[in-house]
């Protein structure tokens, strides 16, 4: 059995290296070949939808490849809830490097608030800009306007309230940005949980630091915070703090303690 586990580890290590190569190569092909072709054959008004469709297809193919190669196992609870997400703020914990890939593969026309480095990246920047992802360093009014446009168009906005990947076993600390966006735009908040056991690709992990056992990812809808719950409230900052405390407590009990 130890020998079989060793060969399984070597297989997953090679598969992980191959996956990173495919991800970067696929990003270059999308940005440098496929998206320019879409620009040539598609009217400007329809391009973003085509970009989203192709990116989701690519992410689904990538996740499928990880499963076929047995690099990861994946369980998706109630996938129809994810497919039906439209015009909402999707909030999730952020345990691994591939969380946005998993959620974007499951949620149609998903967008994300991303760091400026990704927006300007030679590998992924063309994809970020084409799909309308929102740079995190925009001025507040411009950031809010970009989020309003996305939600009004029926695109769901994925936000990781921690702002960075979490550390396994450590309490989660949420920033208030997601709650400000939701309350200012009267957008429902859809909560998602992402579990990864044993942990892999966590903050500060090298790509080759994989666990001895194949990790199981589990993506689960975890309830809603409806806009109706705060509409009519007199003091929005108090509402924002309450939402952040509520979700922070929920995720710490569900992910860290549970």
C-alpha cells in the first residue's frame, strides 16, 4: 500500500505540473488567438457574452482534466442553484488557488474583482479585460459603477471577502467591500462554501507541495442574504457591519470549526 501511495503521489505531482502548463498555455491561446478571432466575426455588442461562454468552457475543460487525471476529486452540491445564479453577489471562502476557476466553471457569465496585476498580466490580462472583470484598485465610484453594470446585465459578481487565500485552520477575517457593494446596489448575496481536504494550493504553498492523499474539493451553496433584509434601514454602515459579522461568524463555524 505505501508503494501504491507513492506512485499515486508521483502521478498527481506530474499531473499538477501539467495542469499549470495547460492553464498558462490555454490562457495564451485564448488571449492571443481565440479572442481576436471572436473580435473579427462577432459584433461588439455580443463579444462579451462570447468571451464568457468560451472562458467558462475552458474552465470546465480544465476542471474536467484535473478530475480525469485524478489530480483532485470534486463534489458539487446542488449544481442547478449555481447554474441559475444571475445578477447576484456570490460570496465564498478562498482556501485554494483554483477557487475562481471552480466557481466560474459552474456559474454562467461570472465576473470577479481582481488584482491589478492580473488585469495587466501578459498571460491573463486580455481575458480579464475582455470578460469585464473589475480591477480592485479603481476609485470607489468607478468600482461601484462597474459592479452595477455587471449586475444589471445579469452577470454574477464573485467576491472573496478575505481578499486573499486563507490559511488552513486559521480564523477567517472578512473585509467590508462586498457588503458595501451589495447594500449600495441592492443585490442579493449568495453564499458559497469551498472545502478542500486535505488542504492544497493554499496561501504561500508552492505548486509542487501537494498532499500525500488526493484532495477532495466540495463546492456547496450555503444560503442567501436577501436585499429585502436591509431595504428601508436608516443606517447603512450599521447594516454593512452586521452583514460582515454574520457571514464571518457563519464561515468560521462552518469551515474552521466544523
